[in-house]
């Protein structure tokens, strides 16, 4: 196995991984990841690692340069497969976590009008340091392409023009935007090698890099700017053109999303645009918000309705983009200017429509009329916030003119005459004023982040003194703890004095005791559901709370994640709830009889997030409206209320909706908070609550809470529900059906886990395996087993446990949590591979160190040996000389004597 680097573009590098296995794989490595540095380390000696790595950094984020091999004669360095096999495993199995490859798109036509916009946008992208490739989607007819001369203005993909619709003949150039995106996805190689896409309009100036992951985009949650005038999301237009009008987001401008989301959205974006454009009966301004009532913004609705269809929830940002001429929010730093509307600074003004036929791109050295200088703006406006808006306006025009000036210079135009304005554009001061900005949230948003840490939340749920509600309480409290829901929780326990005297579940949850309203004290009507508004009212009147927001849930719910006001936009006067579409009484005579504002009646319930002040004003009216609707027996019919039993059982729900309508409380309705097990989930939606109020099934297994009304699962040791199927054994045809069944299984397992932990806390089993906490009578008390129908439903014991009635804690625990081990297996394998890879690298380093040290020692020894031999020869010559000199001396002495 060895690495061959291919290309380096912005924040990632493509590395060709060759193995002894058939084929090879191109793996993108994020520049700042350890793997990026590792591949250099594996190809270079220690001494050159630091210096060599510096030469690989690109000079510009918009350039692509090939990586030079540090050793021309050895472009790659072979490493034993055993060493790199774990690394190859990590590279090929974790690619989704490593790369952040992005591509920027914008759509134009073959006109001078779009050419000068292209010059401005592309120049601002370079100036801002936007990473990744940029592609201009150029929509042109064959005739237009024959005489078009602006192909060199930007990297371009020519797209068939749909300005005149090929089927209807309708002239609507705006449709080229979704059509161009679809064409790019289907025909561009770049679309196959990208993770994130940013889509812009040509009439924009970028002030800083637009990085989707820094803006908060996630897979399934794109980021977009807020377009509040798209009022069709709230009226009949959305109901006509999407199956999920509640998911319609008023967004546009910048679109930053994952490539997988774009692939799902793009075809619907195009088809919904065609659909809305053809719906001329609903072009009126009071429906679309289009001031020209000409259907010109059909493409914007096409996007919003298409996104709703595929279940995309946008992170809407009202501060990332600004129209020049508008005043930014204090503390905000927009990184995108959209000059789609006229704007002015003092006596100077600009409107793009005034330059529709302007060939300024091809008219050497001509620029748009210069705006006032910054020092002049300083004298125009004393208000610092308005002054910031004026500075942004002149920055927009100056950047556009700077782009034109540089384009003319590059196109071979003669050097322009000196002017004060050109001198300013080339000055260091202008460069400092327009250096790349980083998006900054306004002070109000930063304060909201702080608010998350200080706003107090209190969660309420209502129950009664019965075993039926006790096991629901156990499940609810387990979900509350696991979800890390902030704040405190209170169970509103409605009991009569007689029930309270023999009740045993006081320790199941923090509790506020409420007088039971099961049987109405005035009418004698038996209606336990009224305990919910009565309990909330009693709690408000008897408990002093410092919580700012109250979350109201039902006992038959399991929380999967925190439910907070800042996540869903709850505010004072603007509660959040989930849709209850079957409350058809909001649309008929029932609402007309019981609320003075029937047009404000909303079909909501289940999860409620409400400001404490709203709840204080609302609770008493909720209670009285519930009494009122309950007393209206003449309108219990299913065709009026939607109650399948026609028994007025959902009067409390209508009491809530009618009371909210009377107080003009408009809810934010969110479909992504709660799901009924057994229902198909919306795509890419993480629900925060299971509401198991209805029967649901998976294969031959089913669960219906009504079948467990008389079963004591809390006080019978180790009693539980029948185990749902193993998730690995779910065999369904469609992806949606599988997701549905997995959620149903999760709900059933969570309930059993909650019961198991409850029994464990109560220490139900002693060392002999005997049941110590049972509360049944006769034989059931002594054995802890359930017989007859109860054995099949209430105390579901399996295998050997059924025959003996004995349950061991360890065996039960393994059955309850065994499914978690399956999830851990994948992570366990990956951890072992990481450890193996780490050990391999260490062994490799040790071996290299030993080899190098051995060679070093051998070098020392050889030099010492040569030195010794050399000194030996010199000694022999000296001894010979000494002998000769002694001999001569002796002979001379003898001769004299």
C-alpha cells in the first residue's frame, strides 16, 4: 500500500491510496486533520517533514496546484500493508467525517446585465477568500451563444435556457436557476466530488468566506436567509402546492446545504416552480406577497415548497445577508450584500435596473458613478447604526467598481487617467476597509446564547392515582432523565381522598397533589381528562415558581431529547405546540359557538411550550372552555368534533384551542417535535417525544396502552411488557417502513428499560431469587408470577422463567440492555482498528529508530578501526626510526673507542 497525492484544493487534498487489493481509491483528506499530516510523514524523512510541509500550502484559496513530490526519484514510499491496513480502513469507512469539500454556484443568462454582475460577484469571492471551485450556470439559447463574448468572465457551465418554457411557452427567466442546478447535478463531474454546495444570486457581493459548517448547516438542515414577504407559506398557496404546509420556510438568497439534500430537493424545486407559475389564480399580492402580482417570485415558492416536500428544516438566518440601504442589527456583521433593490447614500443612488442594457464590462475603464467617500458618510449621519448601513452601501458599490477596474486592466485596456476615486480604490485604506469579514451574530443573538444558560424551564405532566398512570410515570421520568431536559419536573397527581389514602406511588416523581376532578363537583359528569387544565391551574395558584417557560406534556410520552423554547422559537405571546389535525371543530360550527375568534382556532396539542405569563392568563380560560365544550352534548358527533367515539372525550383539547383563540395566542406549530409510534417519520427528523397514545405494531408484535389499564407493572417485581422484535430482525420492504418500525421498537424497549431500572432501584430480587416487592394476592404474591391472561400480557416471563416463576437480575438485565451491545459492536471494532494502527505506527517508529542507531554505531566503529590501524602503522615507523638511530649511535661510539 502506498499514497500518491493527486490535487490540493483549498481545505482538502485528494490522495490516491494504492493497495495490493484490486483497484485503488481516491480519498479526500481535510487539510487540518491528523491524516493530512500523516500522509506527509509517511512519505518523508523526519528532517524534511517540517520544511517540506510548508511548500504544500496554496497561495490562494481559489487556485488548485499539484503537490510536488519531495523526492523526484522516489515519488512514493512503500509502507508494509500490515502497518497501513488499519489506516486504510479508517480512510475508507470514515470519509463522511473527514472532507469538507464545497462548491459555489450562481445562475445567469447571456446578457450584459448579468455580465457586470458576474464580474462583481466573482471578484468579491476572490477577495473574500471563498474556498472551493466556483461555477457560473450560464443559461443561453443557441442563438445567444453564437454572439456571446463573456465566456472568460468566470468558470462556466453552459445550461440550456428555459426562459421560454419548452412546454407552455411561458416567459419566465427565473426558472433557469433551479433548471441550471438540476443540469449541473446531472452533468457535472464536480457534482460527484463535493460535500457542500453554496448557491448565490449574481447580484450579490461577498464580504467574507461562506462556509456552510461555520454557518451551522447540517445534513437535513440547510442554512438560508429570511424572506419574510413569502406570505404564501401561511395561506392557501402552501396548502395547494405542498403536502406539508407546516414545513414551509420563508427563505431564499443564500442557500448552503449538503449535496445529498440538494440532490433530493433540486427536481422538486424545478417542478414546484412550474406548478406555482402556472397557478395564475393565486398570483394576487395578498396571497403571494408579490407587489407586482405577476408570479415573478414563483421560483422562490418553488424552493420553499420543494424543501417542505422532502422534509428539509432550514436554519434561518436573518443577519447573514443584508440589502444595501438597510440598517444591520447592532453587533451583526453581514457577510453577504444583495443589491436587488435601489439604495442611496445622501444624494447618490443606485438601482441595478437602470443598467439592464449596460455593456460596462466591455467599455474600457468605465465604472459606475462613485458613491460618497467614507469621510463624507461620517458627516452625513450621526446615528451609529444607520451610519453602519451607509458604510455597507458604499462598500457594495466600491467592491463592484473595483472588480470592473481589475477586469478592464486584465482585458488589455489602456491605463486609465488618474482620479481621486481610482486612487482610493487602490489605497491601503480601502483594502483595510474591505478585508474579509467573518460572520458575526448580532448582540441580541449572543444574548440568546447567554439566555440558554439562564432561562429556567419547568416541565409538567398530569396523572391520576392508578397503576395505569404509574407505569406511564415510570416511563416518563426515565425519558426525562435520559433526555437531559433542563429545569425541574412536576407530576400533577389528581386523587380523591380515598384513592390517596391507599396510593403507593408517591416516590415515582416529584409530585404536586391536586384535588380530583374526575367527577365534576357541580354537574357530576365523569370526565377525567379535565384534570389536566384543573391541575395546571391549581399548580399556578399554589406553587411559586421562578421558571420563565413551562413545558406541558402527557404521561403517555417518552422524551428522547430536550424540549426548550430557544430550539423552537417560543416567546411571550407565541407558544409552541404540535399539530392535531383531527380537531376539525376548529373549522365548523363548534368553533363559532365556543370562541369569539373562530378564525384563530389552531389544531394543536400534545406538546406545549408556553411563557409563564401567557399560562397564567390562559389556564383558567382553558379550564372553563373545557367545561363548556364538555357540556355541549348536542355537538358531540364525530363529523363535528372528529372524536371517533362521539363521546366528547376530546373536549379538553378543544378547550385549549378555543381558549388560545380567545386570547389571540398564535402558536408556532412544529411537526418535528413529536411522533406517534407506528407512524412513518419525516425524512431526517429527530423527534424529541414518543406519544404512544395509539396502538402500534411491528410484525406480529403489538402494543396498546389501553390493554394495560388494570395491570400493576410497577409494584409487581420484574413485570414488564412483551419484548419487541430485535432491530436486526426487522424485515420490511421500504426505507420509510423500516424507520417506522425501528422507532416503534425503540419506544417499546425504552418502556421496558424504564421498568427494569425501576425494579432494580427497589431491589426486588434477593440472593435466592425470590420476589420481595410483589403486591399481588394469593399465589401471585408468593411466586411473583402472573397467570392466565396476565402471564401473556402483564408479567411477560420467558423460557425457564415461565416454568419456575424465578427471575434473576443478571439474566433480566442482559435481555433488556442486550440490544445496546449491537450498537457498541461497530464502535468497538473501529476502536480496535485505531489501537492496532497506533501500535503499528509505534512499532514502525521503533524499528526505524533501531535501524538508524545501529547504522550510526557501525559508523563509529568503522572510523575507530581505521584510526587504530592508522596509528599502528605510524608506531611501527617510529620504532624503526628509533632502532636505526640507536644502531648508528652505537656504531659511532664503538668507532671512537
